[in-house]
């Protein structure tokens, strides 16, 4: 049998997570909102009412409601963000990443921290995952100056990865409120 390449090995590992070998128990869970750092975050949240939320990066510092966890492919920053959130008097949230976190998920995401967070939520058993503030349109982050643009320019690669994940892993559980992801996940 031929050896698996890195991408194939990561896919097999993710399928193991779906079959119960995850860092967090896979159990029936309801709806969760994943909060990203895109400029659309506040407009998206005006259309949604999170009962449970997870954050990617800086959104976890400014979201005033309870936060279940941070999820990011940048483990080096989410623990300090969690500590800052706690220092602001907001609830302490667990961290999930591919390194340097409370829960380590050794998976390849290929589509941003929003992709990573979505994969984690699927593996944890959430039935509906709603992405807010993750438009994937190059519009910048909510904390950038108005002229600031997102440094992510490989939208063709992102689109391909998101469409693949939608067909292969998400099974209709993940949707976005705004931006390119609304098309890529349909």
C-alpha cells in the first residue's frame, strides 16, 4: 500500500475525529455561531442571535456574550487572547488549535481559521454552525483602518477548499451569514 501524502493523512485523521477519536467528546450538540474578525461581524450579528458562540481571534475580545471557546489555526495567539478576555471581566473560554491550546486538533484546514473552527465544531457534534464575520472577501478586519484590506488574496484556493469541505465534511451543517462563504457553502 502506498504511503499517504500529508493532505490524505490529515483527512484520514479528521475522519477518525468524526468516528469518536477527537480531543473533545463528539456528542449531540445544537447550534453554534462562530465569530470571525471580518468587518461584517456586527452586521452579521444583527441578523443572528447566538445562544452559543465560539470566537476566532480578536472577536473573542469584543463579543460581550458568553463564549464557549476560541478556535484558530494560530495557537500561539488564542491563549493570550483568552487571558485578555478574562482580564476584561468576560468569561474564560477554552482554546482549540493545532498547537499551544487546551485542546489540540492535528488537522489540516486549508481554508483559514474559520475553516479550522468549522471542522472542530463538526467533529464535536454541532448540528448547525453559523459563521458570522467571516466573509472571505478581502474586506479587512473590524479592527483595521477603513482602507485596510485583508492580506488573503488566494480566493481561488480558498474557494476550492471550502467547497470541498462543504461536500465532504460539513453535510449541510455549516452556513455563512455574509460574503463569499454564502456561495461557497451552498
